[in-house]
């Protein structure tokens, strides 16, 4: 090994050393982010569990529906839902069950929370995935094109995008339903649909309503980032050296512009998880968002705890993936231990 290193040219040794340092930096960033992920999830579980404990009303009131109940029946309910234990013991019992995929039983439906949530999770996942694809593909393409080709058409596109940013999801849902479902009859208005094709058809309008303002936001951000990179010194130097425009755009403009775009696009997609509640209600998709609203109204605490924890976990995991992507795109972040 020493003989091989001794015969390696100095320039190649320097490149190998830089790659090794970058790999170690990336692994260090991943390790720190995964550790932070577990700590944040633990703290979030405490907040979710504690928030419902301080909410108005006793769980026994909702379990008995306000009816007069014998002491034996109340004692049985307290034992079933561990209400006769201390708060730390209740939290530990709930957390140990969550780790094993057991979120307890629904007060309203008298069934496993995990199975009830699993039935509705797919609708939310498909909705958020379709909206994320629209945001990333349409937003990035529109932003890159208008950034590379300034002119009247680009300005007009950004004016339209600015207007779209101001449209709330519930307003977009109403307008899209009236135009494309009621007036034109092109797409279904309500329900999650059956089968692959039916599910996609039913998700088009909800996904557009959910992604509309975010598409415009990402497009504007991408346009600004691309134009800033086009005027930067290193891009001007690469152009003056006679490099092909395609190479300059791909290696210097888009790669450097990708970091701020990735930041905002990732956070925007993560925010869709919470925003999907409104769209699911508007289109009656029977997803996690509409289920959460019903559970809150009915004081179904185990369901509320499970869905809130899933939403928080999804948001945190997405942010962790974004942090890891930073270190892969920009070696300086990995070398600085995750700091930009």
C-alpha cells in the first residue's frame, strides 16, 4: 500500500485525499442528522402526548359519552386506556407501543388506530406525491427557462406565477371544481377513486389545488437563483474560457443554483403534508387530513396523537434528507460538519 502511494502522482494523491475527506464529511453529516432526527422525534412525541393531556375535557367523559356509568365500568375503562397510571407511565406505555407500531385503539371506532390510519394513509401519500411532482417538475422547468431566457414572455410568466402564489388552496379547489368538474366535466370532483387510473384521475384536481401556489413560488425562486449565477464571476470566467454554453449551464449555473432551490423546494414539499388537510376536506378524499379533523371534533385522542406524530415524523425525515442532499451537492458543507 505504501509502495502504491509512493508511486502515485502528487495531483492524483491530492484528489484522492479530497474525495476521502468529502466522504468522511458526508458520513459525519449523515450521522449527526440521524442522531438529531431521533432526538427531535422523541421531543415531538412528548409534545404531542402532553398537548392532548392539557386539552379541555377528560378522556373518560368522551369514553362514556357523558352517560352515567358504574364505578366498575369506569375502572375497566381506566385500565383499558391506562388512565389509572401516572402521566410518565402513560407516556412510556404509549411510546413503547408506538415503537412497535401499536398506537392503541380508537375511542370512536373501537378499532386499532394503526389499521384505521393505514386505510387512509395511501390517499394522503398519493396526493402529496402528485403535488410534489408538479412543484418540482413544473416549478423548476418554468424557473430555469425564464431565468435563462429573459424577455417579455418570461416577465409575463412570472406575473402569472405571482398571481398564482396569492391563491389559497381552498379557493383553488373551488375554482378548479367549478371549471373542470362541473362546467367542462373533464375530471371527477370528489372521492379517491378506484384502481390506478381512477385514483390518478381523482387526484389531478386536488394535486393542482394543493401545488398551485408552491409551483409559482419555486418558479420565482429558481428564476432568481439562475439569473444570479449567470452574472457570477466564476460563470463569466468559464464563458470567457470558451466552454460550451451547455457545459457552463449544467456544471456551474444549475449546480450552484440547486442548493437554495433545494432548500425551499424541500421545505415546501414538507409543508404540503399539513396543507393537505384542507384539500382532502374540499375533495372528500378520505385521507389522513380529513380523518384528523374528524378525530379532533370527536375528541378521539389516540387517533389525533397517531396522525400528529406521523405528520411531524414525515416533516422531520424530509428535512433530514434535504440536509444530507446539501452535503452531497456542496462539498464545503460536508467539510464544515453540515454548516453552510
